[in-house]
C-alpha cells in the first residue's frame, strides 16, 4: 500500500463537474452549467460556475472531470470495523430458525467476537480492519466512525481504539472513535452488570479519554444488553468528561432509550426500529440524528420498520450507515446501504444521499468540516461515473467511483 502522504496532491483547478443536488448549498449554478472546484493547500479554495473561475486561479494545475457527477465524500457514521474473527456460523444458525437473543444465549453474538478480539494482537486487528476499510473507501467513503466494544476490558478496548486511530493515519481518512464499553456484559462479570458499569464509568472511560482515544460514547440499551438506568450512568460519566453521547436505541424493543439519549443532547440514536412518538419528539427537540441501519434489519430478517414517515414529518434528520459488524451487518458497501434504505425503508434518493453526507456528518459532530462542499472545508469529494445522483442508490454491485479526493490528495482512481 502506498503511504497516504505519497499520493498526488489534489491542489489545482478541477473542471468539468456536475454538482449533485445538495452537494454545495452555497453555490447557485445556471441550469446545465458545469461546476469547478479549486483545491488549495488541501482545502476548497473556491467553488462555482466553471465559466466564472477567478483570474487568480488561471495558472493552477488542471484536473479535468469529464462531466463527472460530484458529491461530498461519503460518511459511514456507524461501524464496528475493528474486531477479531467472524461469525458466519451465526448467520447459518439464524437461517435455521434461531433468534438474535437465542444466538446470544448460546454463547454467540457479541461475546464470541470479544473472545476473538482479545486473542488478536493490535497488528492483527489492524491488518484485518484495513482490508475492510479499503472496501468502504472504494465506495467513496472519506469519513467513518469506528466503535470499540469487542474488548470489554481496559486493555482490549484501548487496543481497538488505537487501531482505529492508526487506520485514520494510514489511509488519510477522517476517523471518529466511539467508546462502546457498554456493548455487552463480558463473561468475567456474569451476573454483575452493576460492577461492570462501574468499571466502564470509573476506570475505562476516564483512562481512554485521557489518552485521547475517545471522541464519543455509546451504549447498547436493550433487554439483552444494558438497562435504561445503567445507560444513564454511562451518560453521566461521559458528561463529566465532556464527551458527546449516542445510543444503540430501540432496535429490538422500546426501552425509552432515545428519549433518554436526547435528554443528554445525543448526537444520534441508531437502529430505532421500535422508536416511539415520544422518542421522536425528544430527538427533534434535541437535534439528534436518526441513524438508519438497513444492513442489520436485512440480516436479521426484521419486519418492524423504523417510523420513517413520522421522523420525516417531525423533521428529524435521517442518516444511513453500514453498521459493519461481524454478527448482524457484515456490510462493506455504503452504496448498497443507500439502496437498502430506499427499497426497504422507502427513503427517497435525495434523503438517502443526504443520509450518507450532510446528516451523517451531523451524527458524528462533523457538520463544520464534512458533509457538504464549501470554501475552507477539507477537500473531500468524489467524482462518479454517473449521469444522475439516483444511480448511486440504484445500482448494487457496481463501483461507480471515478476519482476520490480525500484530505486534499487524489486517493483513488476508479474506472474512467
């Protein structure tokens, strides 16, 4: 793999571009006009009508877009990318009739990945996660959230978060790390969930935050995981450390987690298949993003749809993510998740595209730098071999990327 800092600079004038709807909210182009983007020192220096490029950029190096559709770099705002092993056997168990809860009770589920993650070295975890990340980057991903939660002890949670930071540095991709120590009860704390939450709040979280490894804090609030009261204890500890929170909420049942998370100003509530009207109202008032995870819905063969129409009516922003994890969403294509969000959840194409750009940025606290194209923002954008934005959600299995500019470098050359 070529080191990221050895990749070609994207500085210069990019011409022959067609802006996808919503890609650059501050830019108004005449109908049919092509756009141009100036990249200077790794940031967007100017964007607008290609016939009106300021004279000061006339001698800038040229990059011809050839009429490509351009979007902001895509954002995968919910993943569990760093883990050991895989769980294809559980996929077979579910096909044979076992429920998610039955798999967990049989020693599978999250605890199975905990064993494999603890047994793997940091370098082994990095190598495995790097292969997965490369697949996501090939779909135009320029920013990604990576959660811990498969270590469930200080040393092993640290190991996961260190790998996440290394991935960002090695690949020049924006990585937001989320501490998910309250993901499952580890075997060594069987029957002592209160003691484990003590360890999460008083030992793990402060140490990892002090080491600069944590950007946000998450909890799996569910019958097979942690109660509402235990979740609030974690949120209180996060607040004391000035860390934003988010929540795995209302995936399998309505626990009231979304309303609790919103009361703590949560960046997002994720899954939310069983989200109540009260939860929707709380999220609306708090500005929390609803993160839709169609990969898990599909893999679990769920039939309880998230309340899309109610979220839409309330004006709650909806993001879309892969939820990449070894048990319930082994997805490595954000474009496929766009398709699933449209076909399974009935999102419109503009909603799906906003879900992997502007709303995904908001779900990670990155609204000031990612999700749209604008002057002064990092040069993260994707050129697509597509005539219309609907093609990004229409195809599955087709890589439509023409070029990826990530953190000011030409990070990828796709099919021309």
